[in-house]
C-alpha cells in the first residue's frame, strides 16, 4: 500500500516576457503594470484575479480602511502630522 498523495497543480498563465527586471519596472509606469499583471498577480491570485488598485482594503473593527504607500494618490494641502480618520460621521484624532 502506498502513502503517496497525488496532487494536480494548475500553473498560472504567465504573460510577462521581458528578459530581465530593470529600473523601469519599479517606476510605476507601463513596465510596472506589465510586471504586476503579467507575473506577480497570476502567481498570487491565479485565474481569479480581480481589479487591481493602488490601495489595500483592510477591515478594522467594522470600518473599511484603504491603506497605500503611493505618495501620489492624495496630495494634502496641509498636513498637521496627526492621523485623522472618520467613522460613521465622527472625526477622530491620534
């Protein structure tokens, strides 16, 4: 009797064809998009890939928060150095 388990793994369809990674792949333009959509997303999500955005949506105690490291998403006219957020119409400070 054999204890070998047979698993079939479906490999994701990789569309990334650039011969090597270059600085342009980290610049946020077309090369970055090719890298993410053609290599990274298929490996992480497989065929069930959904829309890709600039932020990760995290649920914190029933409140959906969008977190990003992209400094060009929001340009504040003034930043006091304090963290501000809203929940249900209330304004909170930290």
